[in-house]
């Protein structure tokens, strides 16, 4: 028998307010046509003052607990992937812990921006397999609207707020099940810090003492994204001995429809097997993969036994992918 981290529940939460491209075009020099054509984005949700990374994360966590049939007291590990924490410290994971009423457990944040959820999944997978906990809440939650420069049309139209959560549970899987058995089969993570100026926030506690705003060289990020994502998907599938034909669903980071299409094409993955939410949610950074995963589980597309591939790329640059049998 091998201990694996198995998906036992998903959940998500979106802010109450939804903003269309046309509404944004009243605030900045842009148009619905430009945004749809260049990105595929039509709407994004924007948090009200009472909605934070912590409250959205907790709402998504509660949904995931319900789906898994678990109580907060069952959770031994909480990881929140975020670049927009409620406070510089403590970790937003401890806030989520308090909001859902989970007693003493391990709780910390992971900062890898848009790849944060993939990093968090990989860390949780390792910790569950080595016996640190039985059930882990892995959350991607962001309120990027708080760090956008609303005068900068090259960035402010691209992002949205939201949260997604999954529960991973340590289970013993028969060795002979191999890649047919449930659980996370492989993860791969990367970072290349020499590109940290391509996508960053121009503030922080140790530099300016301010929160700062998102800055991005979009074209450069786009170019690296397609190359890096196609390559990490190839690596992670090779680790499992599987190929693109074995994949039932790809749940990609939702930054830009053109990046998603180009990556899928490079790997020969048909568009019908890719879960798309970028039109409805825009780029919710670390929340985008778990949000899309929850949507596709709840609408019945992703079913028990399916082979699902997750991937993301973001500031750092950081990028990663995971293969799991649901
Ligand atoms: O999650 C982290 C990863 N982030 C990403 O993956 C983002 C990656 N990058 C992208 O998605 C794309 O590069 C963008 C959507 C950001 C930009 O698309 P693009 O096709 O690369 O456009 P561009 O930056 O080359 O800009 C083309 C034109 C420029 O005008 P000129 O210089 O050709 O006259 C921009 O000023 O579009 C202009 N532009 C806009 N026009 C209307 C830029 N933003 C806007 C806008 N509305 N919001």
C-alpha cells in the first residue's frame, strides 16, 4: 500500500459584486471588444470592503468541508495560497482557521502568486504522505482588486477576486492500482527569479512600507507562460507514465484565453477537455485553478475516476503542474 493525498471535496466563493467590461470602460480607456479579443475576459467579481481574502477563503473552505462530509475539527493542516493576505501577518490561514472554527492544527500561507495553489497542493501532498495530518484544506484566495492601479489599463482589466478550496485526505492506495488509483500522482514546481521584474508589486513591508500596485510586462509574461506551461505539463505527465490522450480534464490557470488555447494546442489537448472560467472570473491569481476545479466538479463535468491536470504560471516567475486521479 502507498499513502496518497486524495481529493475529498471542493468549494469556492465569489464576491457579491460582478463588473462587466463595459462598466470598466467607463472608468479607464478600454473597451469590451479589446478585452474580449486579447484575453477572453467578460466579467470579474470585485470584493466589497467587508469581503477579504480571509472571509472569501473561509466561505470556500466551508463549502469544501460540506462536500467532503467533514467537520472543521477533522482538519489537521490549512494552507492558504495568496499574494493578497488580509494582513502582513499573521498568515491568512490562521484567520481562515478561526473563521471556520477549526481547533489547533498546522496553518500557514504560501506565496507564489498565480502558481500559489500548485505550490500549496504540492506541499500538502508531501505533508499528507509523510503523516503530518489526515485531512488538509488547501485554499487559493485573492483580492487582487486591492492592489490594482485603477488608472493602468494594461493591468486593471485583467484581474478579479475570489477563492477556491479543496480538501485532500491521506488514504492508503493499493500499489498495483498505479496511475489508475485515486490521488495526486505527481507534482512539478519551478521558479526563475531572474524574471522577478516582469510581474511584481511595486511595494511591500520591507521596501516601501506600502502595499503597492501590480506591474507587468504583459507581452513577456505571455511568451514565457506558453513555453513554461507546455513544458511543465509534459514533465508532470511523463512522471506518471501517462500521456495527453489519458487526460480527461485540464484545469489551467485562468489568465488569458489565448495562453490557455496555445498551451493546450502545443500538447495536443482538445479544447473540449479544458475547463474555462476566464470569461466569468478574469485572473483571480492563486484562486483561479481551485475556482475552476470546483465549478467543473459541481456541474458534473469532472467525475470520480477522471484524470485531471492542473497548471499555473505567475510572478517570480513561478510555475507548476499536478496530475491527480479524482
Ligand atoms: O497570471 C499571471 C500571468 N499573467 C499573464 O499571463 C498575462 C500575460 N499577458 C497577457 O495576457 C497579454 O500580454 C495582455 C492581455 C496583458 C496584453 O495583450 P497583448 O496582445 O500582449 O497586448 P500588448 O500589451 O502588446 O498591447 C497592445 C496594444 C497597446 O497599444 P499600442 O502600443 O499597440 O498602441 C496597448 O497600449 O493594446 C493597448 N492596450 C489596451 N487597449 C485597450 C493595453 N491594454 C489595453 C486595454 N484596453 N485595457
